[in-house]
C-alpha cells in the first residue's frame, strides 16, 4: 500500500504540467460560473442528486436568504448534507409544487439517470418560466466516459475503493450508470422534447484522475488531455459536459 501511495503521489504531481500548458479553464470553474450566474438572482434552488455535498461548495455567490432543497434518493448520503431542507426522492418525482424553483442544479448526475426525459419533464414542472436547469457531467464520447460505460459496476466499486485507500480520493460511492443524456446531441434532443432551450453547452477537460495508480499510463493520459484541450476539432470528445437549459 505504501508503494501504491508513492506512485499516486508521483503521478499526481505531474498533473501540474496539465495546468501549466492547458488553454481552457477547469471544467468545475466553468460550471461554478454558470451556477453563480443562475443562482445570484434566484430565491429557491433545488440541488438534485446532491448526496452529502452542501450546495455552498458548488455556488460561490452568497446564499443568505435563499431556500436550498437537497434532493437525493440515497437517504444515508442525504442525512450528511448540511442543507436545512432534505427531500429523499428520485428526480422523476419530487414532492414539491409546480413552479416552486428558480434553479435546479445537477452536478455529476446525468450519467446515472435511467430515464432522463422523465427527470427533465419533472424539472420543467418545478421551474418557474425562465428558470434554469444547470449541470455538469461526464461526456460519453470521451475515452473515460466510454470506459466507464463499458465496464461492469462491480469494477467501478472495486477501483473507486482502491483510489480512496491510496490517494485519499473523495469520489462518492459509485452508482449505476446509463449515459443516456451525456453527449452534446443527446442534451439538445432531450432538452427540446421537455420544453427547454439550450442556453449554454460546452465540453471541457480536467487532469486525468482514474489513472493515478498506473505509472506511464497516467502520463500518457495527461498528454491526451492536453491534446483534447488544445485541438478544437476534438471538442466533442472532451471529458465533461457543462451547460444551462432555460425553461420556456
């Protein structure tokens, strides 16, 4: 285990090279900018599929005076969320009244939706006209998205456990994935069908994270990430999707 930790430490240090040469902002910073723009004038926010993550670690604007609903079907994870209002529910059916929210935020949720069209219809019901559904999620067409989609769930559980044990990773426990709303084209199609207008939609890159246990492969992945970052023709194959949908 000590050797594994040393390997992870060495590989993690090489991530600095990515940020030294990359041309684009980190995808999470992009997402936070979209969230902040939507949340600043809002009063009622639903943090969908949040698990234990407090929304104050997503948004950087002040949240004083705003109502935050933490919504997740995992009761144990939800119990650790410091939000005052918890709703244990799936995204297809949330026990809140029509037009009760200005913003619904979903970070790293879309890939877990078995019926994303039903979740978007529910989001449309809950949002006021002009309200926003904002999200960030893995891109199915990226190499990591395809690898995740094509490997069995037991492998995800095993590998995430190894990452936690050797690198102190804060990756949440893995849930089943479906990747049915995880390409630029799928987002546009499903958004239109549910009555949303696509306001912002971008692909992004981060340093590689799932290869830190494997020297050599991690450096090759880092080089690939830099190529994805710099070559605009490869934008559809970048690692993440981040966007904002407006309720018509």
